[in-house]
């Protein structure tokens, strides 16, 4: 893609090419969007320590994630309805990630099913699980992920109660969906490239649910079933149950508090993801970056810590690594690329972030990912955005 210099360029193209309902689904947050903004604003307050006259001619982004080699410390996060941003979007995003050599995470709420993605990519991918009230269905999802040879299970734990996203309701992404309004129909008609791709896609419903749940055959009935399945009884005992079924690596996503981080470690999870669901759940919660240092200090020696929330640049990746994360998940950043241009758009997003990270490392006098720590940050770290870890 030509003349693309940053993720914001991809975002603007995405906004033009994809109907407002689906662009807003990715771009917006819950309630007043305080946490959504804090994720980005607090990140920007963290400043780098510039170093000069250091030999940085051998910079290398490669690392390991959960013991596996990765081209850079980046993971494509699970994003629901990815296949409505671009036809067969989950498959194309997975292919882009695997071509580069980083993990891709398929959402429970994907448009393409586990089986669709597995049949159209060359390597194992990660699967993200929402535990439904229907434990039989949750178990079947785990079994399908095992059959598809998924290499890690990402258990998202911060969706027991759904945070309201005002934009989704206004755009018709409600329960049941009310997408076929005159305003939306006109919007869809003015996006012929998007519409053609969606119509050619393997599914326009939630692929992991439609056909697997009785009475959930169309988007309306599927949405209603999903809305009825958010489980307020979900607790740590359920994590033990999942561990008894899932034989592979387990990642717990949605940790914002040290106490919860300690409990996650007790489950034996191979990794935790410090995340506030991209500002889409508890509005008024702290930014992910502001709680990262304390969690790293408390449990960082006991489990692998991943970071999610506000990553838009390679500089942001560097900031999270400097504060102790071993890798970062991106959601919006790669979805902007997918909506802008399919698989090449995702590749462009990853290339942009990788180049920004490499440049930032060079200007901070760093050659390797494992050299990145707090020494690359200035004393401006001690702001309201990120406090020093407790001694």
C-alpha cells in the first residue's frame, strides 16, 4: 500500500471503506470512553531516554512468545466480527500474522469458524474463549480448538457483564440487530468493495455458533442467544475446569489488578494479559499501561506477562516492554489495516509497527528486545500515567 506512513493513515482509509456501524464497532469504546482515551493518552506521557554514539547496527526484533520463536514481540489480539470488516477477514489476518512469524488469536465471536480458519492457513493459531452459561457449548469450543491444533487458549475473563457501547446501539448493532435501517442500507450501498467482499465471504454470522446451537441459525437469533449467555457466576473454579479439558498453553486475558494477577498465577496459566478490553468494558477503569508496572513487579517472575491496550505504534510496544511486558497484543491497529486493504493492509500495519520499534530501539541505543527495560525511559515516567512500582 502506497503513501501509508502510520496506523492513523490506515484508520482513515478503513473509515472510508467500511460502513459506519462496523467501523465504530472497532473504533469506539463503552459509555463516556474515558478508559478508551486513557489507554492512548497515558501511553503518550511515557518518554524515552535518547542515547547517542552507540553501535546499533545489529538491531533485531526477534524474540520468543510462550517459548516459541516470534519475529517481533507482537500478537494479533482476538477481535469479534473481524469478518465483517473485510470478507473472510479472520483468514486474511491470520495469514498475514503467520507470514510475518507472529501469533494470531481467533475470537469466539469470529465470523469465520475455527474450522474455516484452520482449513485455510498453514500453521496453528491461538483460540480465544468466552465461557458461556451453556458449559456444554463452551466445552465443545475447547474440543474444536484442540481438533484444529490451536497452540494456545486465551481465556477472556472480563466480560461477565457487558459494558454498553453507545455507538453500537445507535448504529443498530443491538440485540436483536437493527442493521437494516434506511441509513445503514444507504451506507452499505456506498461501499461496493466492502459489500462484494462480505457477500463472497464464507459467513455473515458468528461462525463458531451458527449451526452449532439449536435455534441460532441467523444473525438475529444468534445475537439473542449470545446475549443470554453472559455468565455472572463465572469464577476461578471455572478456570480449573477449563484446565482439566485444555491440554495446551493457557493465557488469561483481562487482568487489571494485582490480586487477580496472583489468582491467575495460582491456576498455572502460562501467561496473563494485562488488559481492560480496549476500553470497551468498565469505563473509568485505569489504563492498562498505568497498572502494568505493579503487576510485573508482583508476579512477573512467576508467569509470562503480555500487554494489551492503546498500542498504536512501535513506540508504544517499546513503552510496554520497558515496563516489563514480554509481548504486546494489538487489536484496533491491525483491524484498521484489514478494513483498509485486506491481508496486505494487515501486513502494512505490522510492517509499520515493526519499523517504528526498530527505529526507536536505535535512537535509545538498543539492539535486542531482551535489552529493553526501564533504562530506556526518562524520569518523566513518574507521572500520573505510570507510577513507580511499590518497593
